C-alpha cells in the first residue's frame, strides 16, 4: 500500500462498532492492518462484530455517554496497545418520541426522547472526543472522524431530534478542528463523514416494502439522489480510511458527504 494511506499498526478506536456502518468500518480498518478497539455497549454484540477477523481487534464494552466508562476504556486500550492514533465516533441512533411521524405535529415532541437523542448523538460524540482527544494532545498526534447524517444540513421530515443532534455534530467537528489546530498545530485533526441513505435494520421498513419495492419515502429519496440508489455500507469505509490516514494530513473540519449526490441536488 502507498504509505500515505497506510494504516498498518495504527491503533484506532471505533465507537458503535457493532452497528451497520460503524461496524463495517471497524472491520474494514482491521483488515487494513490497523489494531482496532471495537467500542459499543453490549459485549456479546462486539464479540460477534470481531468474529472471524484474523487481524488485531479487541472488544471494549462501554457507553459513550458515560465519562467514567470512557476513561476506563481509554486506559484499557493504552494498557493493551500503549498508543491510540485515531477515534471514529460511530455510535448514534434515534428514539420514536424525537420523531414527528406524518400523523403528528411538532407539538407531540417527547422532550425526554429528544434529550436522549441529543445525548447519544451529540454528547456521545463530544465526550469520547474530549477524553480520547486529551490523550492525542499529550501524545502529539491523533485523528478523529465523526458521523454526521444527510439530515444535518436540510430539514428532513420525521427525524427532528436526530437532525438537530447531527447538525450540532457538524458544528462540533468544525469547532474542535479549529481549536485543536490553533492550540496543537497540524497534529490533531477532526473531520466527519456524512452518509446519505443506506438500508439497514433500523430504517428498512421506512424505505422498502416487504416485497422489496420502494415505499413512498424510499422513492422520494431515490428521486432526490442523482446516482439513483441507496448506498452500501462498504462505501463509507474509503472516506474514513482517507480521513484517518496521512493522505489527509492538511484536511481538518470537513464533513465529507457519501450520499450519491443527495445533498448537492436541487431536485430539479
Ligand atoms: N445507517 C445509516 O443509514 C446512517 C445514515 C446516516 C448516518 N448514520 C450514522 O452513522 C453512524 C453509524 O451508523 P450505523 O448504521 O452503524 O448505526 P447502527 O444503528 O447500526 O448502530 C449504532 C451503534 O451504536 C451503538 N450504541 C448506541 N448507543 C450507544 C451508547 N450509548 N454507547 C455506545 N454505543 C452505543 C449500538 O450498540 C450500535 O453498535 C451513526 O451515528 C448513525 O447515526 C447512519
């Protein structure tokens, strides 16, 4: 491999590593020769995620909204590998009460669910970035890759809380990138990937009917996507690889869209 893109031997923590996109990225990074710390809440799911990998991968069960648990996870990673080079903040998700379905109005918003969605997607990105980022600042290098969403820049119906949280993740990406660069020069970078629409367990029923044809919403999304299809989980891996690698050494604060053009198309 071109050494600009080489991740071999790097130690990279991936949160949400039992998930569809983040899990695929974690396994991909391990296959590239990185030593990957798979972080998520449930040990058994993490063990399934690393199953069959012949590269170095270890499960570190941890809730990304729990400061003490994150500090313990960092300590355990450093005890095992003695270094940490990258953090991918993949943990994220939604709650029913933070979603405004067509039969509801914004006045039906459940503020508890809304808070939980902000907590998972925003605090769950901020906290690991602070705790692992502090290690980067002491060590003198590190790269953080956050997960945004197509809902962060445009009003996407239904997903109110999630959109608000991901918009904040975009801003956090730019804010932390700026602050790290001003205080630590070019040694610590913060970027984000912004996936468009990928069919997974959490959104399959919204996008596809039981017979595999598109739902009305699925059709609307495909019509808004110049490439005319949903993404495949593997298609997020290359962007994460680039952002973690030395190839992106002058790239910081960017939100890289992987969406078949969904975000740049006017629809006309
Ligand atoms: N899948 C998509 O189509 C899509 C599209 C745009 C953005 N995203 C975002 O990309 C990221 C990765 O998505 P995914 O498809 O892998 O998600 P997923 O729903 O498949 O998995 C989410 C992961 O986060 C973990 N998690 C949830 N709460 C946690 C917590 N408190 N502490 C630790 N781990 C926790 C889950 O256990 C799981 O491993 C998420 O931030 C998601 O919001 C996904």
